[in-house]
C-alpha cells in the first residue's frame, strides 16, 4: 500500500514539474489581444479601451514565470501591420505597407525589447535604378535576421515586361539598398516558360529570391542570393526533376506583406523554401485520383522526398491556391481549392505525420498553432524547452491573466 501511495505522489510531482501555471499581473489598461513572436513567446497587448490614446503596451511572455520585458508603441489610430519571420531577431509594426512619399514608417522591436520609432526613405535608392517608387506595385514585405525587405514590381505596359525590384533596410543602421532581381516577359509567363520572382527565405545574411525558367535545354529554378546590403552573393540553378507540375496560384500566408496586401496571386508550379541553410521544394502531385502535397529536401544536389499529405474528396477541376510559411519544425501552408474548406497543413521536416487544421485568421498571428496538436482551444507557442498556452477568453478583462507552460 505504501508503495502505491508513493508511486501516486511521484506521478503528481512529475506532472507538477512538467506543467507550470503562472500569472501575469494586469496593467493599467486591459489586455485586448496576444500575438506570437515565433521562438520568443507571446506578446500581450493592452490599450485604453475608450480610445482616448493610441498607445499600445507590449508585454512579452515566454519560458519564465514572469514577463520578459514591457514596451510600448503608438501607431496612428492604433493600426499597424505586424511583420515577423522564424529566426529573425527583429519584428516590425509597420505604419504603412506601401511607401508614403517614398517613406516607410514603422516601430522596430528587437529581441532585447528595444523599440525604434522612425521612418526610412527608399525613393532615392529606387531612383538610382532608373525607376520612380510611385510607379511600382508592392508585392511583399518580409523581415529577415538582418534586414526589412520589400519586393516591388514594375510593369512596362508597352513592352509587356515585368521588372522585379527588392529593397533592403538594414536593422542596425537603417540604411536602404535596392536591386533589380530580373526582368520577365509577360508572354513567357502566360506560355508557362517563366514565372515571376518569389522571395523564398533567408538564412543568416543570405536573402534568397527565385524564378522559374522553362528553357529548351533545362527546366528549373534560378536562385539569386543577396546580403542585407543588396550585394549579390551567388546564383544557384535547381533543376526540375519531376517534369510538368500542377500549376497553382500563390497567396500570402503568415505575418508578411503579401498576406495583408492579398494581391499576390502569381502562378507557380512549385514553391521553393530556404530556411536554416537548406532548400526545400513543395508541389502538388495530381497524377492520381488524389491531390498530394509533397515536400522535398535538397541533399547533395538531389531532391529527397521527406513528407506528403493526400487530400480526400479533392476536386481537380478547381484551381489551387497555396500560401507558404516556413517554420523550424515544419513547412506550413494555407490551401484552398481542394475541397469546400480552407485548411492549413504543416508538413514536419522530420517526416512525422502532417498536421491539418481549419484555416482561421488567428493562425496568422499564432503560427505555432499549426504545429501543436494538443489544447487546440488555446493560443499556443512552441519554445525551446516546452509549449506555452493561453486562454484568449481572459482578454478584455481587468483581471490578471494566467499562462500554462508544459515542458517538453
């Protein structure tokens, strides 16, 4: 009997050590929302509920049993565009996506909790390339570990040529740089011989873009690698070894400018991803009665299949739309056109079972929710030593709030 009681006590102690609940004290203003900084924690947000001030207070909560730091921003009318990426030590609260009089206004926040409220003009560096910033179409905004990156497109209606342009604003000294990624003929895009340039990811100070070429002798992706000062580092050609692939529209997914703009809709045959110094390829295989989302990893110049997910009751007559957001644990996607539902799919890079969820906008600001299967009713953050959970029903109250941290 004593052994049974002792064993029961040990089990209770094990779960108490593994799971920990802690309280974050209320601020002057009530918490009204929470967003994720992937790998860092959850950012609680509080403000005056009566709208008497545009001040927003930020409280980062992570693996500790108290807030890591507190900061504040003051965007006009309380509106902002939150830009973040896996492995980037900075996030941005943009006041404007498109340049206003050539300037980008923002609050920059680093992992130490330091905030810079400023603006940077990109008009002159774009003018040096021979273009007027007011004549460019913004396609995407992303943050890398070293720079805030904008991707623009200039359309020459007379010659029917698309020119892709990228600007880089370095985090530390906020100096802008600009480069021409390349030019693509609209006729070649319509004929399927080429695709528009896509931002495909970063690793350290390597920032990558790619376009697809369908030349007579080779088919594949041309990758151009830049550093944060817009200096070309190298070019890589990744061969298409699969032949003709199913085409689909690319849409914005994750905390990127493409998501907020909702205007990307470029047609692609596959999605290249570059994260942690590794290339991945995703495409939709429609060769059978099912549609299979397949993920490959480049190993020693050969593509190795590492995961896939087959959609049941798929309707191949519909066009597909796919958005991609890479995480350290998995490559995640938003997918429409497969069935009546819009889903998120996470394909873990370790080959484990795919995780599928119904798509909601809340997932955009909580990317870990796509890869954490348990406690689906909660806001969830995956951290190095465990998972952090928060019940969003606690928001908009004047009370303290509780978090649960479960060690891995």
